[in-house]
């Protein structure tokens, strides 16, 4: 089991940037970022392979968010630029041995999540 801890969330204004970090205690294979807004289902945001290649994004964040990882530090980042109020959600990272794309049921270990709030 991999223990994941997110950091970097907070309250920002529309148009601002935030960088989220996800630190894995063990070997994290592929990693995905997900988010869940109040009264909505959890949705995929971005994913990256175990080697840090082939980033994959949800259409809603493509061109604004960038996922990357520092394999030496077992840390995965989500750079979020041009934030919008609709990006407000709890963001969580998760690991999978089989995918880095948008099938949340194939992710095994999850972080507790961190709040991101974007005011208009």
C-alpha cells in the first residue's frame, strides 16, 4: 500500500495559479489527480506514468494544468494556471499499476485530498 499526502491547496482568485504536490511514501506507479466539487462526482483531472511520461488531461483543464513528477523524490506535481471558480474542489492524488487515465475505479491508493477554492 502506498501512502499519499497532498499539499499546496488554498484560496485564490480567478486567474491565479497554484501548485499542488503529492508525496508518496512507497513506490508510486502511475499517478492521477482527481477532484470532487460539492454535490458532484469525483472526476479525473490529469495523470502521468510511472516514468513521468505521457501526461494525460481532462478536456476541462487541458492547456491550463500541467502534471509532472520528480521520481527521485517520489513527488507528483499539478501546476494549475488560469484558475477558474469552477475549478473549486477537493483535489486528491491516487496511484494505479494499470492506468494513468480517467478510470477512477482502477486506482488503488488515494490521498486524503486538499481543498482548492477559486473566488471570482
